[in-house]
């Protein structure tokens, strides 16, 4: 009998961001490749009108239909107040969802009264360091789970620069579903790109207060295009007045919601790129969480070398072999030159890295083994 996994996602507010949906899809497709039955659980606000909830869920189902998951969506409430029955019309009954063998929670703050209905539950932390700080500061409430996973290699380890919340964290690499991301050659003149949000919140932790936005990660590298020998492009959601600044410094700029608004547009954009260049949010660098973006994995799986900001020591991430990790502007320049000068070799190394460490089917198997033990 197939194992049933209820995957808790958080996409109803970000349906126009193809990358956000792709993160959850990598996990869902990896689980299904193992032979699991997958239920896709979303939460909605009970104060939202039933008509609006149904319309949003219908849009989600349109996106999931290509992956055979449109009929697998279940809904719960974000609060103790239940959803109106008419809001969940056409969805998998919540009682059926809660009868699954495992809740795999990537949505974090699913209410305790829902989590406790599952026979087994596992949290998957994809924001290492931030998740633990949010919990400690009371900015996020996470129900008790049976197992806690994280993609941050330093979470809960001696010398970590952030708390562990008194929980035992099991490390798992981030996941990419390899069949959905085949090696795809790009034109030699194609730019190195990334897809990113631009704005965001602030960090206030242990006496430090700083902007934790991708904008602040990229600004120290504004002059990079003027010195690089390859074109650089940013697909940004909401650059606003900064778009003119970026273009003046030599960056190509696209609107992320236009070029990567669905999972298939997101894939097309990445696979038409020569590689990735991206900076991290300042918190990843300051907290040294060894974070690797699921977006970067999609580049690597597609055979695209990735030049990204260094986020801390890793047991398996290379610094200059398919994946390049830079600490400053000069190192970023050198890595771009190296990746381009020996492109075919680094393209193969990029794919090999994704295959060896981040294959979603292998990752899901390891998570299930520990979560269902």
C-alpha cells in the first residue's frame, strides 16, 4: 500500500511567483516518484470570502494540473476558526488529508490543531537561521512536530550563530526533481541571470539591526557588470526606482512576474540562461547558515554553472567547481571568468553536484525514512 504524504505548502498569496511554487513542486514530484500518494495542503484565512478562496484555489489548481496534482489540493484554516464549507468546495476533505501517513510541513505555522491530527509530522525548514530566530523571538509559532528537518548545515551545530530553539534539527539537503530540470544548452551569448524579490524585512537580533533584503545583498556588487566580460541580468519582482540605477550600472533587468510568473515560465527562463549569478540576503552571510537556494539547484540541474554568494562552510558544497561561492567583488569576477573559460566542464560539474547531493527522489526517501521511523 502506497505511503500517503500531506505536503503543507504556502503559495496562495504568491501564485504569480513561479519560483515559490517550484520549490514545493520539487518535493511533491520527488515524493510521487517514490510511489507516494501526495496531498497538497494549503491554509486560508477564514475571514476571506468563500468566493475569493475558491478563485485562488482554482488558480493554484490550474498551475498544478500540468503535474497531475490539481485534484490533490486540501484546505485548512490558518486559525482556530474553521473555514466555511463552501470555501473548500472541490478540495480534498481535510479529514482525508489528516489521515495521511505523514504531514511534511514546509509552510511552518500550520495551526497546532491541524498538525496534531496527523499520526506523524515533520517540519522542513528552508530558511535556516531565520526560522530559529523567528521562533525564539515569538514572531512565528510552530506547532510541535515529531521530527524537525533543516537545509542549513550549521543549524543546531556547535558554534552556530543563532539559537536552536531547544529542538533537535536533522540536516537534509534542499531538493530538485531532476527529470523536470534536464540539462539544457543555452546560447553562448546568453546572460548569467537570477530570479529574485527585491525588498523585504529587517533583522533585529542580538543587538544588531539591519535590512535583510536582496537589494542590500546586491548593492555592494552594483559595479560588477561594468567589469565582467559576460552579460548579467536580474529578473526582479518590484525593483521600482532601483531599476534605473541597475540599468545605469550595466545590469539587464526583467520583471520576474512576467518572465517567471508560472513554474514553466520560471523553468524556461532559467534554462535559457548561461548560468546563475546571485547574491544572498545579508542574514545568510551574517549567520553563516550554509544556505543554498532551491533556485540555484534548478540552474545546477540544468547544467548551468552558478556563481553565488558564500554563506558559510559546507560539508559538500564546492567553492569553485560547477558551483562557485564568492565573498567579495573581486572573487565574484574571478569566478565568472573561470566558469566561462571552461564552461563545458563546469556545466557537467553543476549537473553532477545536483545529481549526487540534491536529487529530490533521494532526498525524499531519506526524509521519509527518518520521519516515519
